[in-house]
C-alpha cells in the first residue's frame, strides 16, 4: 500500500523506482528483511518447530524469524529459539546465508546446540522435537530455505553455504 502523498517513481540520481513524498521529496527506501535462525543438533538429531502461526501454519521449520532493531544476529537467533522452542542455544558458527529475492529476505542460519537441557513449544509453535535424519518430515517443511539449511548441515559444509546453484536468487517457491 502506498502511503498518502507518496508516488512510486525514479528519483533524480537513482536507477529504480522508489516511494517518494510528493510534498517534500523524502524517499522511503524499501529494503530486505533479515531473518536469523539455527540448525540445532543433538547427537545427530535436528530440532524442528511445527508452526502455530501463518504463513505455513502446521508445517515444520527451524527456530528462526525476523531480527528486531537493536539486536545482533546472534541475539536475534537466540531470541527466536526461545520464542519458538523455549531452547537456550550455544552457537558453533554461521552455517548459511541465503538471499531470497522474491520475498525480500536475507536469512542468516547458525549451527547450534542446546546450551542447557530442555525445550518445549513456545507461543509460536504447536510442537517442538528432535528428528533423526531419516525421520525429518521432508514433505511438511514450511520453506525451501529450511531444506537448504538441513542439507548444508548434513553435508558438513565448512564454508558458509549459500543459495543452491539452481536458484541463486531464491526465486523458486514451495
């Protein structure tokens, strides 16, 4: 939705359309959102959360979500793990960075483990559990990037993984 008194046009000195205030010329830049999350492993099993919220309610995902202002990426990933899985995490580095142009997201996914025992569904999850690799509900994963991150984790990527070569801009949907 375009705010009142704004039009979408190419401002002078720019190379793409922007939302511009017709009165004062203010440019309202639209930028991608940053999502942070984790592949949490324990003895070869992976923690997944069954979503209690849209989009994709009822589907399984990693503990992940949008960063908040004033957070580092690590703080955001820790908060999301607490909100979704009531889990306290320790990080072992960045696993992957995904660019998903079709929905304006950059996703930063960490390798993680439980920092202390215990987990349970938070307010954004219907269920939370660890899955052995062969038991992961592949047909019920919420988003393509969940599949990408799980495969990067399984392949033991030593470099930070990125978008699959067949989808470099993250344009494939479900």
